[in-house]
C-alpha cells in the first residue's frame, strides 16, 4: 500500500480530531451542549472509520477505501455498487467496546432535527427506551464513574461530555498510529 496515501489519510483524520478538540472546548464554555454532542458524534465517525479500515486484512482493499476518501468518493466495495454504511462501521466498533452505538445514536439525534435538540426545555433521554437509558448510564459509570443513582439527563451528563470525547479521541489516536503501521484489528 502506498505509505504516502496512508499518511495523508491519517494526517487528515488527526487534523479533524484536533479541530474537534478545540471546538469541544469552545462549545462547552458557551454551553452549546447539542453542538458538543454533534462534534462528539463526528469524532466517533472518524474512530469507527479507522477501526473499519483496521479490520480489513486485505491491504489493497484498505487502500481502495483510503483512496476513495482522498478522492471525495463515498466508500463502496470495488467492482460493486455495495456501499459501506455507517451502521456496518458502528456495529463493528460496538463489538469491541459496547458503547459506540449509543454515542452514535445520541449524536445522530442531535445532528438531525428532532425533539432531542429541545434539551433546554425537556429531558431528551426520555425519548430513548428504558434499556437504552440504562445502557448509557452503565457505560458512563463503567468508563467515567457516573453515579448510577443519578437520572440520565443533560444536566447530569454535562460534566462527562469532555471525558467521553477524550475517550473517543484517545482511542482514535491509537488507531491512527496502528493504521500508519499497517496493523490489523484482530491483533488486539
């Protein structure tokens, strides 16, 4: 695989991540929490894409997807019309961690116009099922010591938003380095 294309792709993802980090800090200071969650979703998008690439042992196929990114083309398998979906990538990442799906779903709810964006006037988490809310609480507790007795609402998770972002971002940074070294996800 062409190392320069891998490095260019990794540099692009790294630059995007650095910009997300700056944006998160500004948005948190301005208390624009819906936008914080949107940026968190974008960072997760980068992570699941890099994880997807790492899951591909065929380096020519990996290069194909990297080249599509560099050419501004939606990812599709060679010689087919089959596209790589966000769901495929999120499901793959979810198998390794168990939490990306919740970050993704929450982020999508804030990216798309929905009742979730009315978070200053109502609890957007009530739009999720009880099991989804419990799963989110459990993962916040497991990774960030969120008290399980607290209600899941935006006010209670605000102190954890930067921690969740940093978790996704640090995982992404590790995966970017692994991609530069042509590692494979099954090596973990």
